[in-house]
C-alpha cells in the first residue's frame, strides 16, 4: 500500500474538515458532496454511508441528461483561493453599473496578516427596498472575486493523478445496420470524451472514435464487423484510485 504524501494528506485533512468537523451547516451543504467524492475516490470507494452517497452522486452526474463532470473539484475548498476578475472581463464594469452606491467594491483582494482574527467568507444576496444609501452591517465588506478554475490548491503533482485518471465516454449514438438491395452496411457514431486537466479542470474532446473506448465498455463489441444490427447509447466513466486500482461504471440509455 502506497502511503499518502504530506501534500495529499494536508489536502484531504482540509476535505475532512469540510465534511463536517467544525464546518457550518451551510458550508457542509454547499461543498460536502464533492469533497466526499474526492476523498472516497482516492481511497477506492471504501464501504461507508458517506462514500455510498458520494458514489451515487458521482454516477448520477453522468446519467443523462445532462451529462456533467462526475467530480467537480472546484466546489471543494481545500485552500479557499480566490482571484480578482481580469480587467478585460465585463464583470467589474457590470458590478460598478448595477451595484448599490453603498456597495463599492475593493479593487484588489486584501492580504490578511497571519495574526489577524479569523474571518468568514459567505456567499450573499443583497436585498434593497430601493434606497441607494443603504449601508452594510458593521464589519461586513464586499470584495469582488471569482473562484479559480479547477482545484484551489496545487494538485499538479503525481499524488493527485487519481483526479486526472477520470475519463468520461459519452456515446451519444452508435448504429449499424444493413440497408438497400445490396445489403450495404450503414454505420454512424458520435462520442465525446471528458478529461481532467492539471488542476482538475474538466473539458470535452470531440471527434472520438470507437477504438478509444476502454475494454471494460459493453455493447459495441461487434461494431465494425460484417454488419450485425446495433443501436447503442451509453455513458461510461473509469478511473484509478490513489493506489492505481482500476474502477468503472456504465450507464446505458
């Protein structure tokens, strides 16, 4: 058994805290499931109620429709990293145009001294009865920021290869049948593959072909042969846990 490195241990300790140890109910509801998916996936989905729920959500997300990234690591705060919106985006301008006068935004995310009292970050909805002079509660400030893509700590090392091992194969359709007097074989196939980048960001790759399907996929074994009649649609996801053990799930539809 390969021991966890200090980096992944620290990250998973933070995840464990988010799963409920000292976390508020709101924060747990917002982030618990993706932190649980990350933690349970790394350990090979150990038998437990939280991991059973996490795996169920993992599979539900690839069950059409829509087909979503099964792990959304950007929803699991391990380092709570934020960045100011790029000046080239319309976000700052929209804020300045639409926000109340009392909600002037900070231009930069402030640096917090190490010895400063702990602060809490919350999502917020501002409600106003129409007055532009309404003030925020004492001690509350507004910082315009956006979450970074992917994980909020550095997961580029090999300890987090289990995140990048996840592949999603969305077979939108695969059909094969004879037609016409001469028995011509008509085939059509459409599949896209979802992969995770260095920091856990998810992307789809189009123009995939049947040969890219893993051997564990079931339903297209005879596709491309003489011309057995086939119509198939499925979403297949596979991964390797932290120790390199292989796992997969397939949803036909």
